[in-house]
């Protein structure tokens, strides 16, 4: 069984534990794409709350469609 501690988040003590990664990407016409890793959350609701708090901030408010939440199972290789 896997045990993980994520920066003060409660211990995840199940082989089926999942985390939710929040990313933001944007394309600029003069210098291409940029992608930011915003954070990793224990629940999708926490990741969505982070979007709500950031979407009105400079750099994010003009491109609210740039947010993406990716779900990952801990202990699993996603590259196939």
C-alpha cells in the first residue's frame, strides 16, 4: 500500500488515491505558448476553487479558458 504526504494535506492511504493537477496555458501571438503548473489538489473541488480565485487576476482574467484540471492516480505511470 502506498502512503503519500502532499505539503500539509492529509495522508492518502489507499492504492486508488487520486490527485488533481491544475494547469494554465495561453498562446501569445508574438512568442508562442506558455504553460504554468498552478498546483496539485486532493479533490477536484479544491482545484475548481483555485480557478475561481485566480480567474479574475491579471494574466488569467483575459483567458479563463486556459485552465485545465488533470486527474491522476497515484502510483500509476500515465505514459503508455
